[in-house]
């Protein structure tokens, strides 16, 4: 497959065909994308980055979490055309042009992410891990005291989406459901309705991945995922994922939180 042509400011992706496994007993769904997530300027590995395979409707078809040295493996469910995307707190959200994945082939990929300051409290600032943890924990405790003493950033799969990143997703979206898909929150139709997918779990007997639906909260109040689409996305100030929960926080909630701080 030829190298993917990149758009300015998009994900730096180089796809190299590592081998064709035809008739090797791997089956029709054996196509794999593996590689590393690296910082654009330094080439340093980026750990715990989310890597996503998106179909042409930008629904999440597969996802992986980069390990401590930035390596990941994506099991592609079917051959076809996909986008590759990656996300990590402190870096720009990035997405490749469409790439073609052929059946029973393995691809080697390097993903290069550009560092980005995170907007907090209306200011463009560098946010160390400690401040991210404090920002998230303070608001979780304000919503529910059981979070007292917790360290959200230590939860595998923790993500914080706000500021310029969230506003860009709003501009691309017709509703709050589409906005969440633009920031790579996996949402799919389950038998009982919509499901916001958290970390996949596995059947110990067969090793079959089982989708796990997370609990959805709006300003600390549990809501059915089906209500997300009806929300006014313009009112949302932040999206925080602390598996197995996803928290949607409004501008009004942030105002109340700041007023409480001012009264102390």
C-alpha cells in the first residue's frame, strides 16, 4: 500500500506493508495495524495514548492503548477504508486521511503527535499531571463526596476534553452525540439502546472481547445514554472519562463550582 498522503496539521502517519499472510491460517479477519506513538519533535515514545480505527462514518471500529514505550496493536475487524486517529492529554487530537486496509495483511505504522497546551479556566497554559488530577478530582468531589482522596489520572482510560479541543468538536457536529464521536468517545447501539463503551473485558474461556457500557452523568446526575443526543452541546464545558463513568459538565456547573470556591 502506498504511503498515506497527509493534510497540513494532520496525523503524521507512515504505513509500510510489513508482510502478506495469505493462507497462513490467520483467517479472513487477520488484518493488523501495529506501531508506535511518538512525539513529533523529539521522537520520544508517548505512553497511554489512545489509538483509534474509525470507519467512514467515524464510528470507532477498533481501539488500542499505547504501552509504556508507545507501542500499540490494532486488530482490524474487516478490510476496507478507515481513518487512523490518536489522542493524548497534552497533545493535539489528530486524524489521518482515509487509508485502505486489505484482508490478511499486516501494516507497520508510526504515529507522530504534536504537543499542545491545554486550556483550563479560559487560559492557554501548560498543565502538569498533578494539576490535571486536581482539576478532575475537585469537580468529582463537588458532584459526589465518594471521590474524596481519589486520583482520576491514575485510572486506565482517564481522559479530559475541554477548551479549544471541545469547541472544535462542537463546530464539526450537529448534536452532542456526534460531538462525542469527534473526540473519539466510542458510542454504539446496544440491544437496550445506546452504550458508551469503556475498557473492553474478555471472556476467560474464549478470549472474546465483551463490550462494557459505562455510566453517563450530567453535572453529577445519572442519565440514560439515549438522552445525550437531546442535550444542547453548546452548554457543555467539559467531558471527563473516568472508567467506568463518563461525566458531561455544563458551563452552568462550572460557574456554580467557581462560585463555591469564591465563597470559601
